[in-house]
C-alpha cells in the first residue's frame, strides 16, 4: 500500500485509515465558504494526494460545524465586484474555484459527500461533484446564485442537470429555491438521509464496502462511469474492452477468482 505523506492543509484536515480518507472542511467561522479561505487549495491538494496514493480507494468529504459549505463568501464577493475589472474577475474564477471541478473530474477514487448541514451555491455544487451524497436531516441545498444576480461560475449547471435532469435543474437554478434533505433525496441529489449523529458512521460504512473491493478495479470503474457520461456507445465499448483486458491481467483479479471459488474474503494488493 502506498505510503504517500499527507499534504499540509490550511483550512481543512485530512486523515487516512487504510483505503479510506476523510477530508473535513474546518472554517466554521465563515460556514466553510470556498472563497476568502484556503479551502480551494486544500481540496485540490487533497485530491491530488489521493490520486497518488495507489492503495487509497475512497475519500469522504464533509464539513465541520453547522454547514457543509455556504459556497462563496459574499463579503469578499462584494469587495471584488466593486474594485476588480471584468477580465480580472474572469481570471479569478479560472485560477480559483474552477480548479475544484477540474480536480474532481480527474479524481481516480470514489468520493462520498457527507453533507452535515447547509450546502449553498458553490457548496451545493461541490456536493454534486461527488460520486455519492448522503446527508443529515440538517442538510439543505440551494443553487442560490440567481438570488445574487449571478450564475454558477464553478460549472454547477453541468453537474446539476446530470443528477436531476434538465427540468428540475432549471427550476432549482432559476428560482434559487432552498430544499431540505428529504426533498433532496426524493429528487436524486441525496442517496440517503440520516440523523446527524449517524451521518459519518453511515458514510464510513459505505466507504468500507467500496474499500473492501480490489482497489485497481475501483479506480477503473470510477473512470468508466465518468467516461460513460460523455462517450458514444461505440467509443465506450472500446474503452471497456481496453480496461477489462488490463484488469484481467492483474493479481487482484486472480485473487478475486480464488476468493470466489474458496468462499472467502479477498486479500487485494492493488496490483
């Protein structure tokens, strides 16, 4: 298993236990806003680290305190809107918060959002970039940019439509309506809703189920799911043939076959 050292983070903490890591946003003083803090750098550094850890299969992303993430810092936004030129604001987005969706898209491991509280604006989009989302009963969600006469500058429309379809995405985007956890589950944003104290145990339980699988297969399966969103069927079948040929020549595939026939748990090495 890879022993890649944990990165140094400013406003988040990262912990690892075997094949599972937990990234916790720790700026509750500003409700874990992604701008005006070091969280963009921290999230991107954690994702880069995770890709380099060959033995890692799952990253759980959650927030400390009352919110998952309030998205953009409105005070910082007002200051920049009043002083920066349009071209400066454009570069601010490209070199700032837009790094998160790019890093998320490049992620090779499963990412579970454990949404502990409100996820608003870019915080909502951050949750939607994850592979699996579970939320506590305290979770709320809002694609709230329209309320500030803005759009989602972090690609939120791209992710939201793929989760809930074009019509529901249009309703949430154009009204800026805030929804609670149960409605989020009903429309496909959340997989499950838990009581607050059960959120992280349940996230860890799902993570453990994934982490028990062959780690190379987890990474290739994650890649397959992402590519399938954009490829034609013919191109996707070509990709599947290549990936399957690679996996069938791994030691973990042979170990999985042995475990199946011997009716035991597999001992996978990620090779």
